[in-house]
């Protein structure tokens, strides 16, 4: 395949622009669905996977057998807030793909017992048979989902505090920094590693350092995305800018 290379257990696919990157990502999702009676797909929010979701929505494929799990969710936003990941996923995936809303699972930030919400979410993932393909983005500080630098490599789905850097990075979706939540529920790094296949999408020059550290640096909590090196079936889909620091 043009622009791709095989690197240990990490397959790297490079594409020049968002549209061709979205096509390559959609192909991988459709491959995962093929032949599985009840596929389970993990989905990330953020700008990186949007071209993939647009590509899926532009096709005529049937997603009625799929169960979906979000990677993470903010805590502290009102129910139905436009920037809650439940709403983002409704706009970007559930509606465009014509899904039954009940097939999209998101950690519950309105739970009275937030410290138990993570374990409950993991029970739902297990009951669905585990995640076949987990789509991921990467933070410019190397975060994966909302696992910030310092997160344990075997961490589970839990309540977490967001770093100032991540809140500033996500400020673009809110009116001001004060409006960006300070807490979240996130799948843990150990949870993510249990998915049978991982697809990391990185777009733009501001992700280049984080992507290079994640794929070629030491496996360390200081770069949560470096856990990808511990998984046996990873595809990294990057545009030329994000891949610019990789050989
Ligand atoms: N919680 C999300 C992550 O799940 C996402 O993958 C990442 C990158 O986002 P983007 O693709 O918009 O750069 O940061 C956000 O904070």
C-alpha cells in the first residue's frame, strides 16, 4: 500500500490529506465489521477521527449490528450540553450513520456514584464481548483518551482530573477556559490495551512530537500513548504533518 510501512507490531499508514486519511480509516472499520455477527467499535471524539466518520456516513454500509463505546466523557457539563461527548457522538456518528441511539454507550457523568461509574462502564464493555477495534486520537502532550501524563499503564476506566494543557487545547470548543470542565471519565490505558485492535489517528504538525515519542520513545506513563508499543495489533494513520518526525 502506498505510503505505509510495517514497523514491529505497529502498522503505519501515511496519507497526504484528511479525505484520503478518512478513507483509509473507514476501510479498516469496514474490514473489522466484515464477518463479525456483533462487532464492537470504540470511538474517540476530537478533530482527528472526523474524516473517518464522514467517510462512513457517505457510504451505504449497514451498521445495525454494531455496538459502540466512547473513549471518554467530560464531567460537569449539563445534560445535553453541545460539547459533551455524548452530544458530539450523536452529531458525528449516531445521526449521520442512522444508528439506534441505544447502541452508543458513553460513560455516565451524571451518575451519583462517579467513583463507581468506571467499573460499571467496563462491565458494559465486557457484556458486549469486548472491543474489536478502538479508534484513538493523541493529545499534544501524549495523552490517550483522557489519560494524562503520569497515568498508570494498567489504569482502568475512572474519574480523572484534566491537566491545564489539555483544558487549553480543548478551549477551542468552549467560550472560555473557565467553561472547560476540570474532570472527566476516561477509559484507562489498561482498558484500551484490551481492545483487540487499535487505530490511532494523528493529524497536523502539533501532534508530530507526541506521535514520535509514542512510537519510538520509551514506554512510560510520561507519554501515555507509548502504551501502543505494548499492543500486538496497532495501526497508526497519520497525515504528512503529524508523521513528519518519523523516519
Ligand atoms: N479526550 C480527547 C481525546 O480522546 C482525543 O483523542 C484527543 C485529541 O483530540 P483532537 O483529535 O481534537 O486533537 O484529545 C481530547 O482531549
